[in-house]
C-alpha cells in the first residue's frame, strides 16, 4: 500500500517534469503564477519551465530512492532519499534565483 503511494508521487513528479520540459505549464509554478505582468515580462517562460522540468525529474529520482527503502526494508535509503530531496529543492531554488539564469 505504502509503496503504491510512493510510486504515485514519483509518477506525479515525472509527469510534471515532462510537462515543464516541453515548455508548458508555467501557470503551475506558484511564484511565476502570482507575479505581476511587469515581472513576468522580465522572465523567459521557456527557460523557467525547462529548469523546473529538470528539477522535477531530479526530485522524482530522489523520491524513487526514498520509495526503494520500502522494497529493501532499510531506513538508510529512506533518509538518504529524504535528505537529497531537500538538498535538490534548496540548491535548485538558490541556483535559479542567482545569476539571472531565467531573465530575458
């Protein structure tokens, strides 16, 4: 039961990753969705979506590692996957917001 929930989360991240990699789905990105039209004009939507797609695929891989702890019945995989999940999020957000990577 728990494994199917984990795999559902992995599938969700994979679907979101594919949608974002195609340059679609910017309305799903909360910060971009709530930005003013002036702020949106300064951001390259395709670059933002592709970046978020790569980040979603990395998060799917982390969650798959976390889910594999259910299969192999070891908590080490769970904690490594959990830690990597948050490292990817924190590093990804910092990397995205520094250096003008998504600016037009």
